[in-house]
């Protein structure tokens, strides 16, 4: 049997209510990506296009020694995308709060390495049945998981677009990574919420069965617009076939060239000035009463402050001290020793167990592991963060922070040491007599 390959198509539309496209889509013979930018005026288009630019770096033949397998390469690329957003935010505070969802699949010739964060979705049509492969990282999905609301109620919930996870340029992001094993005849759909908020799964399933993926992609976008087109709608479709099957010349992918759509095609630049001043007037909706209502997407995309946990630490330390005095100290101290943070230890980055505070008479932090990462090899932004201490919920999160830092570390250029000039020995010459 010939090895599998796939046909692909990427398509997007700005929608009927938006002034610009903050989605970015990409499809090639190796890589499929959807990124839905967040932040509204705070540069959602910049976030999605910057993240996609980093993910595209793995659209190549991987080196097993340098890249590892496809899933390891995907993990590294997503970490680079997160770091790139951190750099953009550090360079221009006006875009603080921007971010992006991500749905990406990397084909290694046998299986798909998948990355997912946010509420962009991945579906698979197999033997005529549609299944959702990704799980939304949203507030509403958490309510569904807890059994508090049904899927039908989730579709109309007023906070259905509120994200719990996204790529925001911070260390506290946790994408999902997994492998998928395709079969001949499978069709895979990656899409932004501009499709799934407008079109239900039953309709998506019927549309995915159309004769070609090009026709199916066009119809999915049309259905989203017909249903109201409240948001940008982007779809990436792939159909797996035997490698020796002839390519239909009418398909968009017949030439084999990558397809790039959405914000990434316009190379958006970073914003300057205040976010409020940059808000587009077309991003508000008018109700039937004539009043201007806030756009739900702006609430979802609103810049969120970086969590500040110093006051929590002081509170916890206070609880530890009171607990020791009152008899509950053993429990409180035990709790503090289950916390972790990343901070300097001499010239290296280290993982500490405990809380990053000094209390007279108490030792609340111990070195758990000293890494090989030297402080002076980190970018200035990350160096300052490590110096201030990066809080982690547990040791696994601390290890993830260290992994992200190791990716960003660069070996310093050694300063050449001048070689001292050799000393000339003074030869003593005996006087000679002239005959």
C-alpha cells in the first residue's frame, strides 16, 4: 500500500460585522494551522500572524537530532510563538492583552502531531461521521464538563466566548499536545469560532461530505456568513488519500504550494499609543433600541492584566506565621512546601520549593534543582522576570517554565583573551679580541 498523503485548502472571510481580519490560516503538504487573534484594538491580527510565523518554521524536513520528532518540534514552535508575543508586548505596552488561539497539525508521513489552545477547533470526518477532536478552553466548556449546563445551553450562553487559555506571551499557558493517526478517506477541519458559533455540528457534518474539500470549504464559509457572520470565519480542510492517487487538477492545492490566508498575508504592524484610542468604531453593535452595545468579542478580547501574586504570597506567609503560633502551623507550613518558583541561584536559574519570601526565624524556600541555564544567557526581559521570581503552581509547571527559558537562552560570545608577547632573552656575548 502506498503511503498516505493529503489534499488541502485554506479559506477565510472577514465576516459581516468586522472591519479587519484577525484570523490567520495556513495549509501546506506538511502543516495545517489556524490562529484566531485576540485583543481587538490591542492587535489581535498582530498576535495571530506573529504566532503563525513562528509555527511555520517547522514546515520543513525535520532533523531528528536537533528537532526531535514532530510532536517535540511542535512543542518548541509553540513555545517560540509564545515568546515572540512576549517580545512584542515588551516592545510596545499598548498591545498588552493581545493573544491568539492555536490549532495546528504537523504531518510526519505517518501520523499528525497536534497542538491546541483556545477555542479554535479540530474536527474529523471518518466513514461519514463527524467528531470533534479538540476540547474548547472556555468558561462555558468548563460548565459543560462539570455537568452544570448542556451543550445546547452552551451554544447560547452569554459568556460562550470567554477564554480560559490562549497564547498570551506568558509562562502560565498550557497547550494540549497529542498524536493523531489518519486513515485514507479521512477529512480534517481546523476552524475558528467564527464558523462554530454560526453553524452547528450537524450542518458541518453534512457540508464536510461534499464532493471536494474546495467545495466544502467554500460552503462552510458561506453558511457562516448566511447565519450572520458576526466574526471572522476561517477554515482549513485536509483530505487524506493514498500517495499514488492522482491529484485533481481543479483543486486549489494541485500546484502543491502553501496557502496563507487572513491577517498573516497583510503583515500587520504593532500598534502604538493607547489601546482606547485605537478602537475601531465599527466594533460596536447597535441594538434594536438604537443604543450602542459592547461587542461580545471585545469583551472576550479585552486586554487582561498580568496576574500579580505578590500580595497572595504575603497573605500566605501571614497564614503560615499565625498557624505556627496557633497550632495549625504544621499544615500551613506543609502547604507552603508544596509551592514552587523559579529564581536565580548564584549565576544560574534554579527551581525552588516553597514560597519566595523571607521571614525572620523561618526558612520558606529551598533549592529543588539548579539548572544549566545561566542568568546572563537569557534575554533582558526574561532575566528581569527570573530575578523577580516566577511563581509556579507545582513542580511540573516550574519545569515547563524552565524549558521555555532554555529555548530562549543563548550562549554568550566569549571574550578573547590576548596572548602576551613572548619575552626576548638577553644573550650575553663574550668580548672577542681582534687579532
